C-alpha cells in the first residue's frame, strides 16, 4: 500500500503535464523530423494511418506501426527498422502511466507478501482520504 499516495501524486502531475502539452505541435515537429526509412510507433491504427497519410503527402517512406504500450516487448518481434525508431507522444504518455500503475501494484504486492497473518489487507479510511487528495 502506498500509504503516502506518492503514486497518485506522480500520476496527477504526469496527467497535468500531458494535458498542458496538447495542441503544441508535437505531431508537426515529429513529421518534420522523420526521414525515409524511419519507423514511428503508435498506440492505435487511427493515429498511425493519419501520420502515414501526412508522410505520403511529404513524399516520405516512413513505417508506421501499432504496439500496445503495455506490451512494449512486441516491438522486438518486428523487423529491424531501416532508420530510427521513434515513439509517438501519445505512446510515450501511455507507457509512463502504465509504468506508474505497475509500480503501485508492485508496492501493494510487496506489502501483502511481507505482512503477517491477521494484518488487514483492505483499504483503510486514511488511505482513501490520501488518494482522494491526489486523484483528478
């Protein structure tokens, strides 16, 4: 149990940052930086197809693939990129949020596995109050 709500605070800060970066031209910057042979990783087909069309308009041959941010190791099952492999900003955001959740779950597992018998394994009122302070 993250008694102090640190995981929720980190998640809240990350989400605020991600929201503040919207409409700042990250996709345009990415489009301007890619070169023939590069590969860009996206979270879904819609975003990959949109970026692929933008690349075609610029006469660029860029490989746009979809990899689940919760399973990044699937990237290693893809063929080797001719150029760089670049992760779209939405992919990176989801990857970070997933890792924060994994850290929280690991802390919960360690707490449960190292606590003696009879120790309650339920959320307490205090934990719920702490979480509510940091949840969006």
